[in-house]
C-alpha cells in the first residue's frame, strides 16, 4: 500500500490546469456502448477509476484506442454480453462504482444487463433503487440475487413513460437517460439531476442523434430514437479539482493561477469559498488566487454562525465539503459544515483534531469548525485516507502543517487526482510517494 510523505509549511507559486472531470467522463465512457459507431473523447483524466472503466469496456470487446494522452476512441461493435456473466466481470465491475452506468446503455441496446453490486468510496449508504425503479418504469424486469449480490435487468423493448425520481441522483439520472434515448415513445423524467456533467452527457447524446429537451433543468423530456451514431466529445475541467486547488492556496497562503476552469460551470463554488473570506479573482477563464495571510468567515445577516451545506445542483456539490472543512480550520471565525447526503463522510475529522484543529463532530452529518486564523499551525501526523475527497483534504492539511506527515492508502487519492504529487511539487510542494 503506497503512502505520501508530506513536508508541510511550503508556499505554492505558479500555474496549474485542472484535469478532466471524473464524474463526467465515467458517464461519457458508458454512453459509448449505445452505438456501434466510433466515439472520440478528449480531456480524459487518466486516474485509477477511469482507467479501470476503460479496461472494463475493453474486456467487454469494445474497441479502445488511446490516441494520445487523455484522448481516446471507442467503438462498441461486437459487445460480448456473455462476458457479463463471468467471474472476471464480477470482480472488475464490483471494484468500481461507476460501472453501474453500463446498465442503462446495455439494456437499451441489447435488452439485457448484468451487474454486481458496485464498490467505490465507503462514505455511507449509496442505494441504487433510483436506477432500477427507473428501468422498471421503462418496462424492464428486475431481479436481484442477494446471495451473489448480482443485479439482472432485461426488456425486449423499453417503452417511454412519465416518472418522478425519488431522489435527484446524478448517476441514476444518467443511467435512466441512456436507457430512455433508445426506448419507444416519450419519456418524461421529473426531479432529474441537472449537474453540468449530466448536461454534458445529454448534449453528447443529442449530437449522437438523441432527442432530449429540458437540458439543464430538473424536467427532461426524451423522445426515443431507433439508433444513435458516433460523435466527438471534450470533457469539462473537474470542478472538484478546481475547488481543491482553491483550498490548497488558502491553507498554504499561496499565490496560484488555476487555468481554463470553465468558470460558468462552477456554480456557487467560488462564492462559497468567498464566504470563508478567500479572495478569488477571474481573468478570462482563469482563477487568480493572491496569497492571503488571513481570511475571515462571514456570518449570516442576523449575526448567526455561517453554515455551508451540500445540496443537489445548483447547490454545492458534496464532493467539496471535506475541502471546505479543512480550509475552515485556519480561517478566522466559526462555521458549521453540514454534510446532508452521506453519513460517513465527516468521520475523517478525528485526524484533523489530532493535528490540532478545533473541530466538534456534532453528529454523522455535521461538524463545527473554529479556525486558528493561521496563528497556530497544524501539527504533522500519520494518517490513512478513507476515501477520495477526505484524502485530498488530509493532503491539504499536511501541506499546511508543521513537520512531515504521512498519508497511507493514497490509492484512494489516485482514484480521483492524476499525478497530484508531481503536479503540486512543480508548484513548490514537498510530497514524496512511498511505494508499499
């Protein structure tokens, strides 16, 4: 098991460009199963989760070609459906939560799909009911074998319908949309997720010949077509990486330029950091972060403690709550971090408390942070990354701490951040990768 050795206390300086968006590209790669034509995808982040999905598609007999770094083509001509029943597929798919999104395309195009219970971050309950209830409404028959943790859905012909999703699940919406584009008739999806990444998927499907109305809203209307054709697609910059870099600059009192961020797609992320007192300037499509010795948390108009909470888009993405929490440990003032969507995502704060942070874990969903205002430096520590986002938060803490920290299980960080140690070292960080 690999680890990071992080010598803290160094300021960063320079330019950095965010990678392609992990949460988008997983949807896009699964959508390549909807046609036998070639689909070219650019700005693909070559991180563990994405490479695993590309490997899985190749094992399903999809023709995969790496055209250059971050640029791939896919041609799903002779997809091997029988492979889905093998123990090898069970192992590969179970290791990757994003694999669940192959179900919609396979069901739409081939009338059947099999899937083991997928893995991913252990951040709390992440049910799949929304996906399969949606497929059933489209006319599919669903079966779950609890002994083998194996899902099966099949349908000779999906039929459009009206559905109200029980939650605005991003992957659930993506899966249902990919199934509905080849269904007969019209499908209306209410309470659909509308994140930029879901919008990107819909726009790509439209270029492939799909008929989708309401893109960007929570009400999607899809008129089914008989077939789709190939296209080219460029993945957006990763908003989670952009937010992570903003947090790093604040915690290390650094001056950074984050380049080509697709600012209009960041939603409320910049403004939420500004509520922590962080200065964010814009130049063209770059974010400029001047070095700040101190930043002060705002309070609400009535003087009450600021709350930062996650919510479905256009609310704040839950993937950045860990970063906001660690950044608050060196702010001036107090903030309540409310993680509504996952009940285990805040449990990493005990590591921050060991480092000297003033954090009170109120319950599994809420933590109160009183910042040090950079008057007291965090202490170095030995830590283990429990998931991708907590992992980057711990890395940010270690970069600001006094002394040398060690972070184990960095495979979790590698799942979401490409060559993060090399990219940050180029800016002045002192991070060493220790192979286990």
